[in-house]
């Protein structure tokens, strides 16, 4: 079944006059009749009742008209949609993110949508490890996660994240993390965020002080709750909000206590919408330039 035959059917149903319908389609009346006969042969029955003075739809024509009109309208929308996608004014962006960009990302989306309101954005809260895997498998268009990016990937730095120690409020005053070595420590399980977990172990190892009781955590909120209950202290990225009267915060310094966060994807963006979104993120980023 050819689209031009459906278009002829819809046009004649609107005009109910062969001469006017043919003119509207830039066809001869003979060509229009051939298209309709071909369609009717495929459907198995006439779509129009023809008489010297009138043309009207048959019962079959009435039943099929709405569906045929939808198909024709969709086919006419397709080129326009393609142009909009290629121009970056329509489409879908699948963005991976983690806690470090929880403030930056909403600002970037709001700014981006001012100029690209028809671009749909879906957000996926994932660790760096899981973002990289989703990017490789084509399930994400862009990741916002820990640098460095894999070799050969496109990336741009956005901001820095750093570690903080969250302690029970009744712990004695401590100005250095090594003073916590004798207290139980709870850290996020590796399967939840492999890159963050490995960074923690490296950071603790380079301090040269053994730490007691490395208990696993299922999420950062559980760590804050354990600290508030006085069970253990924990280490979190600075981007995790901590608002609990039962804890106190010890910011950590040193090169191993921080790491860069950036946007990345396996290849340099070519989609105009993705290019524009990356530019918006960089413009609003807090990373020192």
C-alpha cells in the first residue's frame, strides 16, 4: 500500500470532487482515478460511490478515513521532525548523573530548556561505574561523573568534589582524620559505587594509619544515620547533603581528598541538542578555568 494512494483517498474525501482533488494533488483526474482504483483493489472494495453529479464515501471509506488521515498526517510530520532533530530543537537526551552535580544539573537543564523547550531530557542517577557501562552500551547520551574519562573519550571538566567525614556529635573535638583511627568506620559498599569505594581505600591507605572496623554501607543516608546514632563515623562526598543535629562535619583536605567531575561520552557530540547541552553545562560549571 503506497502512501500517495492514501493521500489521494484522504484528499478526495475532503473535496468530494475529482477535478478539485486532482488539482490540489497536482495530478490529472486520470492519474487520481488510477491511484484510487489501486487502493480499492488492495482493500477489496470501493471507497467512493461515483455518479455523474456527485462523489461520496462508501461505508468502507467512512470506516477507514480517520486511520488513513492519521497515517498521511504522520508522514507529513516526519520530514519536519527530522529537520527539528537535526537543528537541535527536538529530540531526547539521556543524561547520567551522580550527587556531585545535583546543584549544577538542574540549573543547566532550566537554562537549556529556555532555548530548546521541545527536547525531552531523561535523568538517570548512577555511579560513575554504571554511567560508563550505560554510555558504552548506548543507553546514555551523556554522563556527568568522576574523571578521568576512558582513553579516547570526549570529556570536559565541570567541578571538584571532595571528601568530608561525618562524625557522631558526641565525639571529642578532632581536627585531623587520623584522630579517628580508633573509632568504627562505615563506608559505602563497592558494588554501589566502585570508583568512590576504591578512592576511599586509596585515601585511607596513603594516610599510613590503620582504621578500625570498616563496616559496609548500602547507601550514604545509612552512613549519616549510623553517625547520628553514635555507631560509627563515615566518609561522604561533599555533595551529599548532611542536615542532622546528631552529627558534625570534618572537611578533609589534601590532593587525595578531592577529585574532578566532568561530562563525558564515548565520542565527540555531533547532535546539535547534545552539543548545546554540553555548552550549557560548561558555561554554568564551577570548575576553575
